[in-house]
C-alpha cells in the first residue's frame, strides 16, 4: 500500500485544475437560457417596409417640406366644397334672421297702427259723402293723418273695379252683373291695410258676379 502524499492535491479532492474549469465551462454553455450578450451594436433600420415608410414616402415628405410637392387636389377640392357649404348655410341663416326680425317689427308697428284704422275709416266715409272739401279744416287733418300712416309703412288697398281676391277682400254682399266676366269689386265699404308682409285687415267690399 502506497502512503498518501499530503502535498498531492488529488488526495485531498482538489484535483481538476484547468481540466475541471474547461468541463465547467462546457457544461455551462450546454445549459439552456444562457447566452453571450457581447457582440456588435444593433442599428435600427431607417428604410424598407419594416418601419412603415419606404424610400418613396420619405422622398415625398421631403419634397412637401421643401415646397417641391403639393397636397393632392382632391383634398383641396373637398375642403373648398366644405367651405362653400358652410358659407351658404351662414348666409341663409342671416337672411332668415333678418326676415324674421322685419316681420316682428311690422307686427309690433301694426298693433299700434290698428288703433288708427277706425279714424281712417271715418275719414274715408266723410270724403265719400263730400264732407272733406278742398281747403277745409278737416281736409288738412285727414291729409296729415294719412301721411303719418304712410311714414310708418301703412299701405291701404281695395279699389272699385279691381278683380275680387279672397286673400285681400271680404265680400259682405254679392250681386249679379251682366257687364262683368269675373268677380269684380263694385264698392269698398272699408279699405284694407297692411305693413310690409303683414296684413292688418282685409278690405270689406261689395262684389259683382257674372251671370
């Protein structure tokens, strides 16, 4: 039996040295999940289809920035059509607003003017009976009152001989007349009045009807 040498590392379980290190490295490299992280730097590509933009797209964007290319005309036409549509809608809105404002104004003035209609009717009756002679005191008052009504937009309608219109006339009496071919105003009992597009009162008339 050979005695153990106390200086021999094999006798103390310390053998292996470089061979054991190589075996450990090989076993470590064989185990999954371990890889070397060293290597060349990875650069992100700037072209091709991987980033969503190709060379033609980049060239087009550069041309637009430089002013060498323009936006497609179909886009400009669409924006121009939208602008025209909005402008037309706003113009129509303004016209409707102005028209409604004018109608409300005419109605407000008409409510006050209706208070004068009985007086104007009395002047018409006095004139028909010959009470308003030229140069008389009542004639001057009648002229001033009628002129004041015209200044606020009051318009009288209803004349003898005009064609009967149910939108402007109210027939209080009808009689046959062989001399007319259509319904015709024969006499005006009370004249009609309007302000703007607002009718304050229709004319009350006598109508001749054809036989």
